[in-house]
């Protein structure tokens, strides 16, 4: 899936389509599957910017050619009737000889908006270009980076909407490139058992570079919705795996990533070209005639050919500098060689590189070389800043005595592969940048460092002076690789690997990303909402000093906004003691219920008094536990004891991590064989801590009581009595189901929070047996147990968020302070990118 291989343009009040070049490997893959295999293949692609006026432009799909005399339709709101869209679709299908092409329409003014985040943020980071992004928050530019991100989310959601309309169980969905990195995650929410592949045609940067992206977690989570991800080289695949482990905390091997129970396979699979088709086209009579003409024009001169897009990563300026150095170092070649450089213009609607300044730099280099080494009769550099037609391009590849590619960074350079295919008879050598992903395939080419102009100059001289037998042997090696590693081969290999994955490893249990748009829809529909939040690691990040984990102004603001709605009841259920929760939460917002020490104490909404649920429990165990804790504290530097009113906690967060973990295991075994045998207490492992507390009170019991009590009447359910050593609870009074919450969002990050999730899942199962006819309009009871933390964690929760920041974004979405397009989810968009059936 990508943008369509056609440009849609309006001429003389008629909509027409024109085939455009670009993404040749990707389109070749589609045409191969569609026309040469038994696969029923469908292509889903964005229409690209619609063009009005003038002739149909040449160029990249969805691109506006700077030399075409045509304008993108920006001011026009672009209302197309269903009949117009149907006629255009028919023309696209006819042009591509396939009925299975499905345009993604996004008919909005400022059509370039859909590519802004991809090309101005992702493309730059993926090519190691880090610079300030125009329109960041705080200036007067309406096209802020936040707006770009929201449009990127909307763009991916639009594809998902189109796919949902044609998808059938058992279909394989193959997604291509960096414009659609969120799409696998979106589709995984909709189709948990779908077969999804993702292939990235661009480089993937190191984790240190990728982590500079503010939306890094969203992007990685989106990608991990795929069953298999393909990259152009092993290094790119390795960088991706490293990013998943370092940023998301995933468990991974060199070829797979485990994210919340789902395994995503990762492989390096360089794509190829349709070599036979290229050769067939290159040796047609009309191309032969162009080759003869070129030879007549340049006579006995050696022809060096380069074809690149004119952006900073393609290395055009480095190529010119190296060529100038070559003419300077080897004066005998002057007037005997010509560099024909075809530079495709960067589309005028993209600012992913500083094209204007770069064009000026390249033009100045060309002028300098021609002025220094040229004459009235000839110039050593023939620079054509234009898009040439296919026949001229193939003729250039055939006539060349040397191919020169000095890219600074790219994925797979198909020009290099096509040059080798066209040189099967002429045997001209290829100089290739070592920074190109193509080196994984063409490692027998003459590899150079484009930044080393002297080294490139020497390589040019060596290649032009190379004996014919050596050239022939070199070309034969390269040709064998190109003719073997074809687009047909890489396509079949990827699909076969994906099918093998599905046959051998189906996920037993995976925890998907929290579907926040779905959550919002449930929230709006509900009348009695219950929020259950852990504190540390959920509302605030984990810090080394627990006393420093105070709530931020944003946390307090969002909780206040949430508690203002009378339909909402909010509880914070924490391991913290009463004093901390009162100081930082209760004193600032009495509309929030509090539970301290993992359920030992509660303070109801609007109440000033705490209730001790362990009041009649025998506390003799505390002395024994404290003695054992003290023993280990003395022997574990950096560990401390936290004495709460009921629970006792041993923290080792500031101890040496490995030694602290070892001591914690020893301590837990010690407690399990002594105190836990003599008293009815529980030893709980937390994040860098161990806690001992009465067994009968825990977060799960608190959650059960809150969920099964009449909405807003929690206090009366906590009526306990005991015999001093074993605590028993009075039966809860029967409550009409209509009085119970119809929306429950429970969020936590710790092992102790698993009690909450298990309690809610148990309640949901019980309701399914007793009240199955009372599910909401979404087909369930509105219960959302959600874990927070690294992707490697095991959980019983039904959804996950990576970090507290995402928790706050979720709350912000519910109270109307965060855009629904801040993240992905179950949305259906119309042909203008608007939400369908928005509540």
C-alpha cells in the first residue's frame, strides 16, 4: 500500500489520470502479484494531491512537478461527487489494468498536509538529518508539528477505513513504508488475528537518533502491530530491534521482538527490480536509436552517468566535488570525459530538505567546474534538472562508461540495480556509496566514501582505466546478483516467511494498545463512570527517591477537570501512606477517593476521615518483619525501610541493581518461610521493593468493593469485622445492576495492580453470565483494565500504555484537552478525513 502510481489532474474541466514514475520496486511487486500469480491482489493507495490547470505533470506519485506549469488545488475545498470519484477510479483501474485498485480520498484544501509529518520529520530522522522543525508550538504558524502529527494519524486512519471495507478473514495485509507506520497497530485493534506485514523501504536510524522523535513510542507500537517487518539491510533491522528494547523495554532477539505477548519477526530482505522487464524495455528499437544519438553527440568521450533526486541525502554536491577533484588530479582526462547528471527536482510541496539553497549550491558547483575545465566547444558537466522519460533514462544507463552514485544515506537505490541490468552487454563499472542500502546486494561494486573526494576521484580514474576483462568479470558478478535478487524473489520470500510465521507461532495471549478512541466513545455513552488509578509509575514516573514523586501541575489539573463531571467517580489506589496521599491529592481535591497502603485504609469521596480496614487485625507480625528487614538493610547499601501504619516496605531502588535484586530474592524467601507461615500476611514484590501486609486487604478487594457498590456510595460497603487474627467481611448488600458503574477505567503499572485487573476481569465474566442482555451498545460492559510499563511485562490487563505520559494523554482526551488524533484507534473517516458518526 502506498500512493497510487497515477497523477490525477483536471484539464479543460475534465478529470484525467496520467501514469507517473517512482517507487518502481514497489509497483513492480504489486504488478507481479496481480498479473503473474494466483494471489487476488488489491492495491490501496492515496490519490495524491489533485492537480488543476495546465498539462498533466510528470513526476512522483502525489507530487507536484516544479516545471509542469500546474498547481495543486489548495484553495478549493475539493468537493467531488460520488459520480466523479467513481469515474476517476475507473480511469485509474483502466490505466493500471486492474479492477482491484482502491483510492484513498482525502479531499481537503491544503492537500500537502498529509505528507508534512512523514517528509519533514520522519524522513529527516530516518536519513540522520536533525534540525529544528518549522511551526513548533509557540509561534504563529498554524502548521505546527502537532498539527502535522494529527494529520499523520488521520492519514493512517483513512487507510484503515478503506481496508476495513474490503478486508476478509484470512487476507494478508502488506503495508509499505514510513507514511504508514501506525497502520499495523490500527489494524491489529480491528482485526486481532489478521496477517499483517510491514516493509520499510527507507533506512532505519540508530536508537540514539530515533529516540529524538517525540512520538517514538507511538510509532514503534504502531509498527509492532505487524507479524513481520522487512528492512533493506541487516543494520536497519538491528537498529529497529535496539529501539524497541531501549525505548519500549521489549524482550528481543536478533530477529524478533516480544511486545506484550505478541512476537513480531524482523528480517533483512533487500528488494530488487524486475530485471527481465528492465532489459526488455532497455533494448527496444526506440531506445537503440537514442543510444546511437547520444554516442554521436559525445563522440569518443567517456560518459559518466548519475541520476538522483535533488535533495541533500542523494550526494549530488559530493559527486560534483569529487568530479572536480578528479579533473584536477588527472588533467589527462580533461576534454575526454563528460558527467551527465540528471537531477529530479524535489517536489515543490515538500520541504523535507532545504531544496532552494541546495539547488543553488549544486548550480554553483556546476558553473565552477564548467568555467574552470570547460571550453567554448564543450562542458565537462551536463546537468539536467528535470524528469526525463523512461526511454531516455534507459538509453543513458546503456550508453554510460561509468555509473556514479554517491548517496549519503538511502535504503535501496534502484538506479544502481537498473544500471547493472542495462550494462549486461557494455560491461561498464559502477561506483557506489558505501552508505547506500544497495551495498547489501551489490557488495562487488566499487564502494567509496562520498565524503572522501580524493578517494572517489581515484575510483573514477581506476574505473575509466580498467581493462575490459576485469570490467566484464565485475559486471558479470553484479548482473548475477541483480538477476537473482529480483522483485519477484523478494516478494515471494517475504510472503512465504510471513505465512510460515503464522503457521508456527500464533499468539497465546497478547495485550494490545489501549484503543483510546474506543475508550472515548464508551466514556461519552456512559452515565456512571468509575476511574481507578495507581499512583507511582501510573500518574507519575518512577523516581529513585520515592518522596520526590510528587504530582505535577498537569496531573492535578487533569484530575480536577475529570472530577468536575458529576458522572465521574475517581479513586487513587496506591501503596503510599495516608499522609502522602492527603498532602498531595486529598488536600487539593476532596472530590477524589483515596486508598492507602494497598487497600489498608480508605477515604471516601468528599470525606475527611480515613477508615482503617485492618483495625481489629493482629499486628504482632510487624515487629518480626521489621527485625528481618533491618537485618537485610544493614547488609544492602542503599536500601531503606518504609514504616507505614499497617504495611512495612523494604526499598532497594538506590542499591546496586544486581545486588539489590539478589538480596530481594533472599529476603522474600526468608519472609515466606517465617512470617508468612506464622501470620495471615502477604509478601508482595513491587518495583525495587518488597512489602508485607495483611493478606485479606489488597487492591483487588478494594476495586471489587468499589465496582460492585452503587455508584457514589462506596463508604458503606467497607464494613468489616474480625476475630483479631483473621479478618472477615460482612456480605455486601444486594445492589440493582442499573446502579453499578457502566464505565470502569483501571490503570496501574505494578505487580500489586494485577490484583485490580484480575478482580475486574472476574466481575466482567460474572456479569456476562448474569446480565449478558445488559451490555452497552458497544457489546461489552465498559470495563478497561489497563497496564502501564515496558512491553516485556506479563499482565492480565486487556490493554496497555507505555508510560505515565500516555496515561495523562488519555485523561486529557476524555476531558477534551487532547485531540482524538493524538493517537490511533477505532475510527472511521469519510473521504474528507472527518470522523463518521462522531458522538
